[in-house]
């Protein structure tokens, strides 16, 4: 039997981030009833894996175990060439317990300046995992390349979006219309791959 996500079914998004939940619902074309781990009061697991794929699978399986429902988890982050790929899987942690991404973006700029590097190249990675209560898990990955800019530009998006300018574009993710970002972001690429595997 082929694994499928049936239109109209309820999916638990293993996130406590409302911005990410909205983006997930939009990328699934509004075809699913999305409820978040935060709304279900599911605790967040410790992200102990060393890759985006590993952490996405860990989060999806954790939420499925606690909810008994099909769960979708995203693990994503910004990697910067001058920082040897940091913050990477620690992207959210750089924002501290209060999820202060203004602080995290400031930290990125300070760290790059400390290296003395002129290389501003960076990339966003998104790993998506869907877990079923029987232990089955499907995972895909998407990546978009660009550069880090300073100062931050734009109030849209979330996280590091205001300092990331994708290759071939004049606007940062923080300045882009959400639909324009959704058409080409790392998460959009990952969702395209997920749809190819799980959605007719």
C-alpha cells in the first residue's frame, strides 16, 4: 500500500511557532486541517540529532507518539559559509529562550565580522518529516542559496528572513510578499518533494 496524505484529513504540525504553522498550511494549499503541537499542549522534545533530517524525524515521531495522529515536522535553519555552516541546526537556539530573532540576527552579524570574512554566502535548509502512529516516517529536504545582508530589511516572514536575500532576487525573505516567498523558499522546495511522494 502506498502511503498517502488524504485531502481534508487532520495533520498535527509539530511546532509551537504560529508563523511556521501558517506557512505549512499555505504550502499544503489549505487542503488539510492543521493543528499545532502547541495547541495540543504537546511538549517540545530535545533536539538531540546532528542534522536537519534527524531532528525533523525526531520531532515528528515525538508528536505522533504523544498525539496518536499523523504528524508533520519541519526542521530548518540558516547556514552561513563564513561561520562554517553555523548557526545551522542551532538556528532557533541562537534566538534564546524568548525566541528573540532580532538578537539572533545581531549575533550572526557580529560573528561574521569577527571572522573578518567578506564571504556573505548562506543557505536555508528545510527538512520535512511525516510520521504515522505505526512508526512509519517519510522525510525530504529542500535548500535555497543566497546571502546574508545587514542591516535587516523587511517586517514579513519570521526568524532570519529579514537578513536573507536569495540568489537572483533584490528583496530579502522579510521584504517579499508571502506568496512570492512560498513559491521559491527552502520550505516550498521541501513541500514540493513531499507532495510528489505523498500527495496525488
